[in-house]
C-alpha cells in the first residue's frame, strides 16, 4: 500500500493557473490556450489521477 501524499501544493497551483486562465479569457482571448495545459495538469495531479515519480 502506498503512502498518501499531500496535494495542497497542487490545489494551490491549480487555482493559480485557473485565475490566469480566467484573466486571459477576458483580457487576451487569443492567449487563453497557453494557460490551459497548466490548469489541466495541476487539476489532475491534485485529484491523484496522474503521478510523476
């Protein structure tokens, strides 16, 4: 059985990227796609869907 790891850091980074995503959506619509990989990646890491060793 694997030890549980803290996901607080990943939740913080997800909300950080989400804020950037929302700002870019309203201010610089053409650059919205640049923040999407960060938000999706850190959301999946915070939910323990992916794990990098």
